[in-house]
C-alpha cells in the first residue's frame, strides 16, 4: 500500500480505509497508515497510544473540541472489498465498516489534513477496540492513562446517525433479580417451594412498570426496562430453589448510575439483586455555545440517543458530547452494510463549516 491520500475525495478515502481490514484486535495496519498520513501535516501534533492515533492542533484558541471515531469493525462476513451500488436512486458504498464507522473516520481524516487554521483547536482521535469488551476500548484506555488528551469544551463522536445530531446517550444498567425457593422432588412438590413460580412476581412488576420520558437539555430521552434473560431449575423432576431474571434498564442521562441502581432496588424490594453491568449516560450539553453553533452549522434538529455510546466517556470527564456521522445505524454490523455517499459529503460539509466560519 502506497499510503493514504488524505486530500482525496472523502468517499474514495472511505473506500480505501474500509478495504484495509481492521476487525477488532487487527487494527495495526490501519493505525499505521493513519499515523503515517497524519504525520506528514506539520500543523498537527501526532501521538500514538497502542493502536489509537491522536492528532492535535495547538493554535492557542480559547476553546477545543474533540472529534473522535473508532477504526475497528466487527468480523467480515464476505462483505469486503467494498463496492458501489445503487439503491432506490441513491449511490451507496457497500461493505464492512462503511457504516460503522469508517465513513465517519474518513471525514475526520480529510478534515484533519485540510483544516490548517480552524476557528478552534481540534483533537482528532482514531481509536481501537470499540467493538469488543469495554475494558479493551481504546478511548477508555486514553481516558484512564492520558486524560489530558481528552481535555476539551465539547466533543463529537462520529458514530452513524444518518447525518443527524444525536445528543448524549441513555445510561444502561443490568441486574439479576433472584427468586428463592426450596428444592423438592416434583412428585412431592408440596415439600418444597417453586422459585420459578415466585419469579412471576418479578415479571408482574415489570409488566406494570411505566417507563419515563425525561427531558434533558432540551431533548426527550425515552427510558426502557425489560427482562432480557431468565433461568432456573436443575432437572425436570426437581422443584427449583432458584430462578434468576436478568433486567436491562436504559435510564435517562439526568440520573446517575447510583440513582438508577437505587430505583431498581426499590422496584424489586423483597428479592435479591445483583448488578452485572453499569454504564453511565451522557448529557448532550446543547446549552453550551459550542453545541449551539454546531447545531446551526448542520442545519438539523437534534434527537436523543437512546442507545449507549462512547460519548458517555466524555461526559464522565465533564465534557458535553453528541453523536454525528454518516450512515444508517440500523445497518451497523449487518452483512449488507452500506452507506449513502450523500451523507458522507453532508457530514464533511457540516463539520467543515462549523470549524471554519
């Protein structure tokens, strides 16, 4: 490979970096190419942290924005190399990573190279291991080991959003709610107590629960709470003494994880509760001047992000953040993953306008 041409058409750049396979754990070749290409631009300070690349302007502006995206993908499913196709009159680029999220990364790369005198300082981040266990996440690693590299007034994560702003994100917590019983032979069931039957009360409380819709910084976040797994019993002739219901609560970013956990404990009082996973939400900070200017530059109406994304890592550092990138998020990870090229151009134009006018 002769190297990345960061001044190429952004759609062609998308195609090139998508064709450099970078399934999680195999990002090195793409990280090498990105580092080499960015290092040719003297207006950028380029820092490598394992397979994450950070490129910064240091122009002395009063404000700084972080614009970040991951460079890894889920496994290839016979959908590389990329190809162009027409779908309902739209020109699409098909292939692994086109949506999640190398089209966004291509926009970042082109602008990082070409914006030599932006109207605010910019930290561009291209990070690894987003599609696997959170403990490996490259952005999380930078936050733990070099939080100064994330210092900013505002952040944008170029995850696919159909080229619309999605502000912040809901938090997510998973708990196991356990019903207890007493084992007995199923032929003498009266000698025991059936934990699976007792778990019906857990489901009854879930069925009766009315999720909230909560306004945060002008966006309405819809919460949800659902049983996602259920297990119990050891044999078909034994009355079970234990039944577990795993519950996932997606909570609005006005709540802390601690408050979400307390809410679950109150709702399922009388049962044992064990937390298995917790990720804080993120406020969008649309009341900040940087965010308001970005909304105006995109010409879009911000929407809430119901799912969890890495914007929460910025929120944990006190940095408001939004999601904004090309691609339909419903096509992320799909075998027929494909991005509308018009959205790539739209995102490039919006970010360029915001960072230069």
